[in-house]
């Protein structure tokens, strides 16, 4: 019997309850809608010329997904800053969305301090910690996120309230209808990909079995599926404890594609996933076909994964959920608890010594 056919065995490998977060994602999106609609906002959208999301890891991915989804529909540029310092242009006409699930992420706290010093307009998203304390001290608006989640499993809380904040400030369209469609799509994905669904009918289990023992390489296209590819690699690292590689089209056609012509690319152990969407630029879609053929010519197995859903946001969510479930099932195949991230914990502990 495959490890992915034994639900009880998978429960035993998952004491941290990652499965519950995956199978409860639609409910998380519903809860996040209320946060986005009901959080009081004192900042004004008048005169804002740029938006910066300051965050790291799972607290930043919501901003990246929002940026991909809103490409072409925002009235100002949105940037995600994963680091200690904000761009020089940040000032009174910039909205800085400070995103730290724990509230104690040192890089984000550094960016938060810069935003305050430069007089930026600030909205915070956190469970509390130092970000929550400082926000209360300075009177900054705060989206209060529920505790009890690994940051990477709190994606709905990182994405949906941000979309509502941008919409309420007049910087982006009202997301209500698209989010409703995304919730419906999320519920359908859970029904298709959940633990009780056999591998023969479960795309995530089948894909995890195909990737198991190989180096996953994930390609997306700008501006949307490339962001999802980043999410896939983060989840494969934290949940599955494997190193994965990502890149994006059309950029990789100008460099990385040549690497697939060499002897034993990626050590001969890679398997490649292309994330596809109906809104991919027609020339990028053609590039993907040619690139797929080139990679297959190296002897590497390649698969396409196609988004599902009516709206762009729903399709984005469908690809995210598929990657999340794949990362969980890869952990199960490896006999690994997906929740702990011991190397990150050790790194943070070491940093406190200096």
C-alpha cells in the first residue's frame, strides 16, 4: 500500500496538523474577508504614489501574490521588499504594508522603523509581537491576524486583507466578487486534493509521487504564475524539506534554457513542472511549448499543471493549493513531519547572540 493511501499513517506523520490548515483554507479565506472589510483604517489613499509590502517568508508571499493578481489593475506600483531596507522613494506618499505574522521578524521591524522615520502611511498585519506593540504606540492601523498557524499556512490572512485595504483606499478594484469566486474554487480544490481522495483521482498525490526522489524545478510565467512558482519552492523547502528551483518565462529563455543542453543538467535528477494559465501571454505560451520540448530533449521528464477557476484570483489560488498539497504529500512519502522548520529556528537563535 502506498504511503499516500493510508490516511491514518499520514495523520501520525503530521502531529503539527498541517493537513488541517490545508483542508481548512477555504474557511481561512472566509475569515480573512471579514478582517479586510472590518479593520478600521485611518490612513487615506489620497495622493499615494506607491505601495510597499515589507515582509519575509510566509508573511511576504501574500504581497507577491497580490502584486501578480493586480498587475494591470492597480493605479500605482506595488513592490514587495524582503530585507532590512526600504527603497529610497518611500516617503509620505507611500503606503507601507508591514506584514509579520509573529510581529518579531527583524528584517521587517527594520523596514517598519524606516517607514516611520520617512513619514510613510502605514498599515500593519500581525498577530502581535513588536510590530503590534509599536503600531499601538504610534497609532498605526493593524489587521489583527489569528495565532496558531505556521506563517506559511496563514496565506489567506496575508493576501485577502491586503486586497481589501488596497480596494478601500481606492488603489485597486474592490476584490469582493473575485474573492468569493476564489473561495468557491478553494473549496473545490480541497475536495479534489484532500487526504481521503485516492491517488488515482488526486492530482497532488500523483504529482508528489512523480516528484519524489528528484529535484523539483518549477517554471511560471510573468506576472502571475511566476509568483506561484516561488510559493511552490518555499513550500517544498519548508514542508517537504527538499531544495527546489524556480525561474520564469520569458526571462529563462534568455539564459537558463542553455543549461538544459549540457550533460546531465541538475545532476540528471530533475523533474520539471510548468505552471500554465489561460491568461499567459500568447508568445509566452508558445515559448513554454518550445522550452518544454528542449528540456524533454535532455532526457528530463516534464509536466504541465493548468490552473482552474473563472477569475484570475481563483486560478492563482488553485495553483497555490495544488503546490501546498504536493509539498505535504512529498513530506508524507519521505516520512517527514511537515510542520517543524528547525534550521530557521536555529538560525534565529544564533542571530540573537550577536
